[in-house]
C-alpha cells in the first residue's frame, strides 16, 4: 500500500520502503497531479504543464525522466499492479494499484454529506465529517506554487470550510456551546471575513451568557469585512447585533433543537408513562367540568356545595397534585 498525503507538505509512505528514494519535486508534483486527476493524460499536455518554460523536445525528455523516477521508486513487489499505466502517448494512475490519498478520502466524505444539513447529522455522519476535517492538515501541497495548483487549492479549501460549517450547525443545533465556539474559531482562522460564521459565534456567545463577547464578535466581523472585502455587514447581521445589544429574548441559537430518539428498549416504559399521564389528565378534566358546573350554579343564586378537590398522583415523581 502506498499512502500519499497532499494536504500540507507533500509526503509519501509505502510498504517495503518503496518511494523512499523519491525526493525531487517535479516527479512528486507529477505524481500529485495524476492522483488528483485520475484519468488518462496525453504526454504532451503533462510536459507542457510542468515544464512549460522548456522547449517541446526538452519538456518531453524531462517528463520521461520523471516517469522513470516514479516507476523506480514505486515499483511493486510480488506481482502487484504498478502505480502507473503508460503508453507511448498517454499516462494515468492505475486504478487497480494499492495507492490511496488523503484528498480522495476527504472528497468521498464531501460527496457523501452533500445536500445534508449539519443539523440533521446522526452519529455516523458526525464521525465521518470530523475525520475528514482532521485530514485537512493545511492547504493543498503547501510550499509549491505551480499555476495548476491554485484553483485546486481554493476548491479544496472551500470544501473544508463547507464541512466545518456543517459541524458548526450540528453543534449549534444541539447547544454544544464549547464545541461550536471552537469550530467557529477554526473557520475564521481560514476565512476571517466569513460573515455567516461570525453570526453563529455571536449567537453562541450570547447563549452562553457572554453578551460582551457577542458584541465584540460583531466588531471583529465588521473589521474583517472592511479590511478583506471593503464591505459593511449585511442588514441581517446588523439586526442580530441590535437584538443582542438590546438583550432581546427572540434570539434563537438552536432553531431545530430536538432531543435524540430514545433507545428501542425504553419504548415500553415510555408508553406506560404516557398512558398514566393520559389517565391523570382525564381525571383532572372531569373534575374541572364538575367545578365549572358548581360555579355556574352559584352565579345563578343556587346553593353551593363544596368544590371537588382535584387531586391526583404525578406518574413520574409519585407526588400528589392539588389544584
């Protein structure tokens, strides 16, 4: 198994010490590009992209040398499929080879939770997304500056922030204030002008009872938007700030805060409890009707017998209720 890590600085680990001698950047960059784009590529295209400053003849020579270095470093023992599939005109990663990347795992998770709100995550989805977030050790191929990298780098960073947004929504919906605040801080380290995250943190600080911190968060949001984008906060953000400043009770932190479903083993006990509550409410309702009738008789000038004493036993605590 060959494991290639593309988040942060390039690194490669492989069994049987294969890949240990791969040190030059261009062969590593070629391997990284092929792993990020696992389809068939024409040799001329690869040569021009990686050695565009050289002549066509020279760039093809450099490509052949880089491919030889990769084949030598990644040679598989015991008849295992090679990592590369080569023809005189094309190059691609062998889909049957035992090579894996952190980016492929990360993108598989992104696809699995696409269209699912973080508020709706179950435990399995939460663990999956948390593992994917942990894979993101830094920007794609940190320290390399080839032109083809920038769009890939931006795309994956935005995907990382989208996963963090889902985690923030999950923690906010369940009132996990500490986890939510920590997640929001990570988001803002990557994108300090992400207005929606500032708003979430304002709500969380306010819910935690720290109104001053919520107001300071708004000031940081305003400064970041001005410095990074030369814009002012949206009307919704300003309205949220005004609510917190004036200590409005209508601020909602967990719009869909629902308790977790009970385990199946507890359902018979819950049903019994609900039936007791139903009987209790029925008894109370009958006695209320009786007392209404007595009060009406009093209003008509008739004699007033003693009001019924409405008493019942609370099914959960066993305490007697007096109304």
